[in-house]
C-alpha cells in the first residue's frame, strides 16, 4: 500500500494519527451495566471487596474515584485514594483476581 500525502503532510502526521488511535484502543472504560453483567457472570470480583483491599492498604484513606477499565483483555479497577497525609495514591487492581497491579503516587 502506498500513501500519498498532500499539503505538506508527512510521515509525522501519520505517526500522530496512529499513536492517537493506538492509545484509544489500549484502554476502555466500562459503564455500570457492563460491570454488573461481568460481576453476575463471575468474571470480576465485587467492587466492595476490592475497595476494602485498597482501604486496608491505606488505613484512614478516603476514596476519591473508582472506575473499571478493560486493558489488553484484563479488567482493572483504577482506584484513587487520598491518604490521611494528603497524598493521592492511584491503585490498579485486577478485577478478576484481586491482584494489585499498580500503586503509585498521583
């Protein structure tokens, strides 16, 4: 396949378009209906169980946000906590088995 660029568009334009497309394809947020279906099928663990695991890691923390994403065929809960020290932590928890995948300061 041969690509022809006009108006000064170069390979950089194509690279930018491909990079944007690939980043969009990497992760997908799931809505509550999808999450409920996955939970009912036993594909993912209950959010409450995984949130408790996150809160046990940082006693006294407050939940800021939790969202379910699908990344590379994995279901991952992205959880943001505010610790008592005022630090925001971002945790990634495998929604299928509860394994902590990421814990970083945000």
